[in-house]
C-alpha cells in the first residue's frame, strides 16, 4: 500500500488510534481529514496541526453520515482512502437482563452500522481512484471476545467478517480492503469499564501501534495485527478457545 500522496478520511480521529493515524498520514505527505463528535477537540487539533481538515460528525446518525460523505467528496474530490476507526466500548452484564444495554450509547450503530454504511456510500466515489482503499480498524476482541464487553466484541467480530466479504466483492474494482486488528491500547476507550478493574494497566501507546501497523500495510498484508493479535490471525479455533477461557477466567 502506498502511504503517501493520498487523501485520507479517518472517522473517530480526535483521539487514540484515529488521531495517531492522522498524524502519521500527515507526516507521510497525505491530505488528511478527520471527523468526530467533539467540536472543541477537533478545532484544538486543527489549531495544533493546521494542515488537518476537520468535520464534526456523529457517525451513528444517518443525516450526519450523508452530510459527511457529500462534504468530503465535494471538498476533496481526490479522496481515495477511508479509515473506519470510530468506535465505543461498554461493559454490559446480561445476567441483569436488558436494562444495561439500553442505558448507554448504541455500540452496534457506531461500531458496525456506521462503517458498513460509510463504506457503501463511498465505494462509488472510490472506484477508479488510484490507491483506493478502505481500512477497517477492528480488535483482537473480534477473535477472542471478552465477556465484560459483549456487544463491542460482537461488533468487532462482525467487522472482521464484513472486511473479508467486502474484500472479496471489491477484488475487481481496484479498491483494496485492509483490516487492522489492534490489541488493547492506551486510549480513551471505555474509561468507566477500565476503572472498574484494579491494577489494569496498558503499556502500548497509539503511536507505537500505528508505526507497527503501517509497516504491515506497506507490505500489502490484508489483515494486520500487532503483538498478541498477530497470533490471533494465525491461531486455530482450539487455540482461540483456550485464549478465550484464559482471558475470561476472571469474569
């Protein structure tokens, strides 16, 4: 994958992996557009890095998605890479019934519906563009799900399947589909849930992760892991089941 000279749209670009990817692409001489829900955070990033273009957008909302696509393709006709990165994670315990599921934000709408719809809306624009690509940021929890975050795990498993079938469908269109599979990273994801786990620490920083996954994209790897998730991509079903039991033994 050519990592310079592109026009890149990154969802969920105000922090964590999305922001680290934006900064990497900017350093690599790309036109970079980020979107997110926090208007103040977007403009603070733009003040620090004026070359980054920003758009306030809640990707879980259909009107916002349509507005984003119309704005991006009109203002940046050379747009050739979509990075589906926006996501949320919530601790939900179904032994308590359905109440916790309805008590917070909709992970399915943000983590799964949004990237599917945005991909479909942008595919006609991406066709014929040199270096056209869709990069889906999933998770190791899509391979080894965590009981404490059941919906997040399910959405990431679904995004893995979607990436596979979309890659197959688009094989003759010139649009490449990549899946980036991070392990746990030190980001703002699910701070409430992480605070419940005493002694829970994360050493991996977004910048380190992004430097690693970009090497995998350069090497044209359709699925790119990092650290533990490299093993997930090659593991047998039996090995994944063992990892599941080990990880969820604390549940």
